[in-house]
């Protein structure tokens, strides 16, 4: 079965650079969630999209933005990167209104040096 | 706001034995879901088991079962016949169904080590 695809798997950026993380949800899933997991931390909700519209917002810095495109894939754009942005970024998808639950991608490990 | 508390930062168990991981939560909602996720060293987030709050029967998935006490807001995970592959970080998580905005709130996690 198709899973949630995240790219790239690993990314190394320098401070003040920009990064773009991509997420391809499971086919037919209409909702995408982004989470940030710092070293030794639990995942923290950043933002979600339902039918290409932002549906909820968590602790996402103003330097970050995201969107969901017409094919339901989502991108998380991160600018003016800081050392503290180094983390594992998870994307998850679901089909709203069902009991199917979430499926997580394998994550993108971002390292800011 | 919902909160999830896992009071055991680390636990260890001998292979083939049984271990219970604790989780408590706080919410004023009546309809919600609870989950246990496993995160092995590969860092993949793997769903272990889920429980709907309106179901009184405790969920079971093979060697994994939960003890859901709604009044006490407790949701513990029991792993029977522990295997070396169960070594991982285990996160308890809470979710309120809101159709298109069903974010998960995680606990801090319990690091489980299964010893041979």
C-alpha cells in the first residue's frame, strides 16, 4: 500500500538559509499535518491543511510557511534558518470524517549548521 | 487545552516478560481518541494501538493491550511477551476529532529497553 512520502530524507543547511520540505500524502487523503520533533523531544504540531486550506495552526514560527497544492501534496518552507530549527519534521495524512486515523511519513531530518 | 503525561521517562524489561507503560491525560472533551505510537531508532512513527473514548472495551492488538480508565483519565499500554524489537520510544497521544483539524497532542515519551 502507498504510504506518506517525504522528501528529502536528510537536509543540511547553513544558518539564515532557506529550506523546503515536501510531503506527498496517501492517495485520497485530503488532510495533511506537519510536526516538528527536536532531539529527545516529543513531536509538536505545526500546521494542518484540509482540502488545500489551512485548517489549524500550532507552534509554527513566523519564519515558516506552508501550503497544500491542488494535487494535495504539501510543502513546508522555512526561511532564515536557526540552529534551533534542527529537528525531525514529520508529515502525516488522513481522510477527514473517517476513523482510519493518521499515517506518518518517515520524516525529514533537517540539520542547520 | 489537552495535556498528556507520561510519568516514566525510561523503563526496561526482560525478553518474554510483560511491561506496562503509564499515560494520563487531561481534557474536558467527551469524544476523543487515544493512541500509543512506537518510535524505534529509525525514528519512524508507528501506530501501536488506538482507543475510542466512547468504547468501554479495551483495545487489543496481538501482544499489545490497553487499560483505558475514562473516569480516571488513564490510558496504560501493556506489552506481553516482550521482544527485542519492542525496544523503542513509546508516545501516548490524544486527539479530538474535528474533521480536517485532528492534531495529535503527545506525551513526553517513555524509552523502553527490552533486555535479552
